[in-house]
C-alpha cells in the first residue's frame, strides 16, 4: 500500500509531497504533538481511496503523469518512459534542466500470518547526460519496522554500482545498462523479498484509459477468446466476461448481478441483455468489471471517472470504489474529479487539494483537506465534504 509520494523537479512540481514518507511514519506521538504545537502540518498517510481535486491546470493530470513516468522508468527505462503516454521527451518533463527528477515512494506491507508491518521507501533519481538522454543516477530502497532505531538499506545503487541484501548479506552488483533499473533487475526475483514486493507494487499500477464513446473490440496485440484481465482501454470487456464464465462461473454470476443492479437501463434484464450492453459498455459497467478482478491491482488511477454520470449512477460508482478498497486490503484508488457530489462519502484525509502558486512562477501546491482547520471542524459537525468544497472552504 502506497503511503506517500514526494515529487521533485517534475514539470511544475518543484518539491511536493502527497501523503507521508518514512520519516513521518517514524515520528512518535510526542514528536507529532510538538510539531502541531509549533504550527507544523503533520503528514497524512494515503488511504484506500484518495480524491485529487482542484481547478483546471492545477496539476492533477501532471501528478498522474509523474506516477506513470516512474512506473515506465522502472519497468522499461527512463528514456522509453519519457516518450510514452503522451510525454514528449525528458527535457520537456523536468522543471530545472540542471537538476535531476527525484521520486520518493513510501510503501506499507502487512503480513497477516505474522501480523507484522514493514515499511519500505524507494528513492529514484533520474538525471540526463550532455545529450539530454535520461538515465538512472541513483536508486535506494530502505526498510523499517517498529522497534528498529534506523531504516536499513536493502538496495542501493549509484551510477550503476551498488549492493542488494539477500538474507541479511550484502551482494555487490553492477548494472550493464544505465537504462535498466536495479529495482527491476533484483525485484524480478522472489528471493529478494521486499525488493520484489516493492517492484511488483509499481509494476501493477493500473492507469485507466476508458472512453465514453468506445466500442468493444479485440486489441490488435491480443488473441481472441477469454482474457484474464481488463486492459487499460477496457476494449476487451467481453473477453474478460468470457474468461470469468468459463473459469469462475460463481464470480461471473455475481458480477452480472452487480451490473444489473447498478445500471438503471439493465434492471430486471437477463444475461443476454448484459452481454449485449458490453458491445458498447458505459463507464460504470467497465469499472465494476475492473473492480471485480480476482487478482486486484494495488493501485488504480482514474481521471474524472464520474464525468457524465447521473447522480444515482454516481452513487453506485462511489459504492463500488469504497467496496474495492475494503474488500481488497492494501489496494487503493486515486481519482480526480470536479464534482462535489462524489466527495460526500469521503473524509478530509481522503481528499488532496491541488492549486497553482502564483508567487513561485506558477508552481504547484498540494495539501490534504484534513490539514485545513475549518474543513475538519465542519466535517466533525456533520457537514459532507462535497458541501464543504462547494462552499469554497478548500480555496481559503
């Protein structure tokens, strides 16, 4: 589970944090109390659901782009990541071209059998050469559990040279290629347990690209027949239903029932009507199918999933998102929205407010709604978060 993200020198993000990092997690209650008394905002760890709100061009899409870039860099290399998903090259991603892009991600891993929680913080530094080509400058993965005095490095590579821990013993290593991530190289092997878990988390982030006007079709790079997972475009929905019907008939029936109940046009309809609906499915049907994946994604990122939805359907979407975060422990949903209505069932700690700071050349400012005193006071009095936003309290 992702607890915090620090973004340095990516686009308009100069140095911003969403959530809590390892140093924040390690703070004692006494230290937190002293920080509050001193007027210092205490970090808010990320939850199972997080809404990203703000005016147009306030950085919400750029925030998702940053996470997509980090995933692409770790999996495919920074040069490839800089030119995919609409990005136009590394030089157009960095804010200060003399400085590297730095990503810091804090994860929480819980072992239900041992009832043990482990925190891992991954720091990734990407710089460029004299020709502007990006490369891995440094990667560092630190581990900490309660009771440890200091975090322990379990992977640390700088300019391609470093070490990784295997059963407590250091293994020196050297990367062949500045485009290959050490986290990828060692994280692909199960014996490096927490390196593997961190890599798997990032690898399986899912960026939703559903379109309201799309028609179901077999992707050119995928075979016909049953598909185990929905793709980013949602264009193989019927294939996923085919797989579920063949391999998981019980789950298949439950999903059909949920879709029929959630979508007014399908109520009291049969299986054939639902399958026909998936010739050109609406967004909610695709989201229900995505949230029903037997192997849930650790993080689903959605831009404006509520756009164009009628209020009763929006309620169904909000319920599906909440159920996903509850029924799949450790899994999360980040979404952007301009609609106060969908925030009504969220708490202040589940909302992040993005804005442009005109005093610093238009850089982005990000803060948790839970850090705004008036917001917390109104919420405690029973006022919904949508109403608080609509009243303008997030902007003051």
